[in-house]
C-alpha cells in the first residue's frame, strides 16, 4: 500500500505540492462531511420543532451536554490515534499505521459496552442535575436512552473515519456520511411524520444511521485498505501505541468531557428561562454550527497537514502552510458572518414557527457570530498543536477559557443584564483561551520533535508487538 501525491489508493500526501492548495483540496471533503454530519441534529430539530412541539425541540437539545460528556473521552482517543496515523504515514511507516488501527479497535470493544450501560442508568440523574423543565424531562430522557444504544456503532465509525483521514483520505468518510445523512433524513421523516413516534422517532433514526455508517466503513476498509484489516478474534493492544494514543488523545477527551461539564453547569441557567428560551437557544446553536463549519474543517485539515509534515521531517513546509491557511480562514469567517447576520430570522424559521422562539435565537446569534474571529484563531492554533501531538496546552487553554472565563461570565451577565446578554460570555472565554495559546505557539517548542520519533526510539532494538503478525 503506497502513499502518493494525489488522491489515489491511500489518499493525499500533504508533504508534497503547494501547501495551501493541498490543504484546501483535503479540507473540502471534510467540510462537506461536516455539513452532512450537522444534518443529523438539524433534521432532528426541524422535524420535531415543526411536526411535534416546542417542548420536543427543547427535549432533543436538552441532553446534548450529557451525551457529549459520555462520548467525548473515547472520541478524543480516536483523534489521538488519527494524529499518530498521520505522523506515521508521513514517515512512510505503514506497519505502525496498522498497529495503531488495530490497537484502537481492541480498546473500543473493551470500553464501549460498560460505557453504554453507565450512560443509560445515569440519564435521569443528569437531567435532574441540569434542572430540565418538567414538560421537557421525559421526552429528553427517552431520546437520550435510545441514542445511547447506538454508542458502539458511533465509536466504531469514529475510529475508522479518523484513521482513514489520518492517511490523507478525506473523501471516503464524506461518501459514507452523505449516504448515512440521507438515510437519517428519510428515517426521521418516516418515524416522526408518517409513523408518529415523536422524539423516539428521531432518536431511532440516528441510531440506525450510525449503525449504517459503521458497517459501511468496515466494508470500505476491507475493499480499499486491505493492509489495515484485522481479525476480531485476534485483537491485541500494542502497549506503546496505546500509551502514545492516550498521551495525545486523553487530554483531548478530558478537555471535551470537562467542557461538557461546563455546558452542564450553564444548562440550568439556560433552562431557568423556560421552554421558549431553550428552544431558541438550541435552534440558534444549530445555525451557529453551520456558520462555523468551514473553520472547524480547515482546523481539522491543518491537524493532518502538520502531522504528516512533522512525521516526514519537513518543518520548512509548516510555516508557509499555517500562515496561508490562517489568513484564509479568518477572511472566510468574516464573509460568512456578513452573509448570515442579515438572514438570521429566516434561518431561525427553518426550525420553528413560533415568533418568540425566533427572537430568542436571534438574541444569541447577534451576540456570538460577530466575534467569531477570536474563536477562529483559537481553533486554528488548537488544530496546529494537536497535529504536532502537543495536546496538553490546548487542553489547558480550553479549560481555562471555559471555567475561569465563560462560566463565571455567563452567571454574572445573566444576573446583572439578563438571559440575552448572557451570550457575551462566549467571546470572553475565547479571548482567554487565545491569550494562553498564542505565547506557546510562538515559543516554537511544539515543532521540534515528532511524537512518532519518540515512539520509534522506545521500540528501537526491541521486537515490535504487531497485533496482526
């Protein structure tokens, strides 16, 4: 299995060619994939918000911080594996790519079942902790329990997609997501409009779509990447690879988990303003997600770009690619904000017919979107540092920005200025995170040594534990 400079069998070699053009070409399928991924939540919101009730719309979004907290640690480890794969791929070491891939699958099967059981049995307690309103509580609990049934397929697809993307193949996950998202749209309409299952209908459509994604990714890997295949009955964990994945991915996972805890701390504050405010907030966050999607896609692309070039020892390419991509993403963010703000009400009406809900959502959009440039720079720096395998400082920056800035600011602003002005807390948090990331980035230590070099040094002179030998 060979890597190449184009989009052939393995995917894209980002260590060759013009940096910006390669990054853009790699990021476009990621952007398209993110759009279709976002359709999962958008379709849920549109279907229940229009065809069921405002309470149902609130219920679908009420448990998101809990769901994200439960799944985030494992998803962070998947990203850690992806970063290792990108660096080993850059170093042209396919044996280690296969070892990382198999190791992460073994871990996935070990952790997913007990995590699912834990999530199901703690659903009610977490919703009580969030102070979810009585008219939203039961549908939110039902939605979450059904959602958790699809946790293993979700993990399985995430591992497969992360590793494939680390190889420079951003198209294959896109094709799977397109198919899965279209299936989700059809099933959501069937289970809510044709068969009136309400909130349970959108939950089951999500679970079945995730199962399809996992199965499809397995089939694709079997056909397109035969050297990555593993035998389920012979899965073993390579201790060195697992330790490296934990070193990179665990801080990311813990960051996301603690970030979710921060969202949970803020959620009772949001819930205290009632179902209309909750529904408006949840719908606005979905619009928000689409606006920010090009930024997150380019940040993901820069992670793989940095990983491959550090693994290949081509540090001379890093500065050019990073500078060009950062300038592009800031300009793109400004353009999208200029387009979305005048259309804010029209976008909100996609999710609801309630004028009060639209006004509540607009209050969020006009306070958050104009200052997106701060968050844009933060995301880019996080993507760059993660690509180098340096995830600790981004984790610290994100948690400080949340716990020392956003959460306290939210409560203070809510108390003195009211619910709508509470949303200024986002920009305050982003600025705090950027203040930590900028000095570390310009310090330059992150670019000196690739993580895979450290792994190979540890294995030098010893027999490698290849789980597929």
